C-alpha cells in the first residue's frame, strides 16, 4: 500500500496528528511490541504542537487521513555514546515518535515514512540520523535495520514517562 502523500506537518495538521498518536497510545495494550508511550505525557497535545512549531514532524497521509508520523529534532541527544560518524550538532537529526496507525500496519507504510524522514533530513542538511529503540521492540528494530541503520550501543536510557529502560541506539549515515 502506498501513502498518498508524505510531507512536513503544519500547525493546521495538529488535530490529525493528535488523533493518530492518541489512537496509537490507546491501542498499545493490544500490541505485543511497541514504544510504551504514555498519552498526555509523551506524547501530549502540547508536546506535539511544540514539535510541529520547533522541530520537523513528517506525516503520511492515506485517503485524507494522517496514518503515519515521525518527529525529527536537531542535535545530539545521546552525548555519552561514541558514535562512529562524527558530525556537528546541526548536522545530526534524531528520530522520535515513529508510528503507523494500527489499521495500516504491515502494509509497508512505516518504510515509506522512514524514507520521507530521510528525504526531509537531507533537505535540512543533516549528515547522520540517530534514534533509540526499546529493547524487545523487535518490529521497530528490524524496520530500522532494513532501512540501513546500524546498532551502535545498548544502554539504559531514562524516559520521563516510563523511567529507566534498556534500549539500543542506532545510526544512519545520509
């Protein structure tokens, strides 16, 4: 299945973006794997609004509905990791909140979204992408490896909403 459009979200898209993430968070109890987000904390309406205003939110649209989304911030977020690819802060993109609506999973949309994020990152002059994936989130880990990410390190990361968790940090050279 192909997305009809992949683009950077604008503030006018906030309601659709909120609907997507709220639906995904509500569905997590039915997912064997997942990000374990806490709706209202991470993500939240205010947080999503701030990401749209201050970072880059890429959305995937199918049949006039936002069915996929991801956030890219700029600058190093894992300072204690010895990254193989050295880049200046403004050349580092960090992916967050990568998701696909539950009704559209296993359709190839997640890979289209990742490719869309890569394209936007290149347009913004990024040279490298970093992200983290919770230990045990095998579908996401496989997606990132297939997209060309390399696992750099396993570590414990503190998340404000779920506390200290084992995770893997990964890197992709644009």
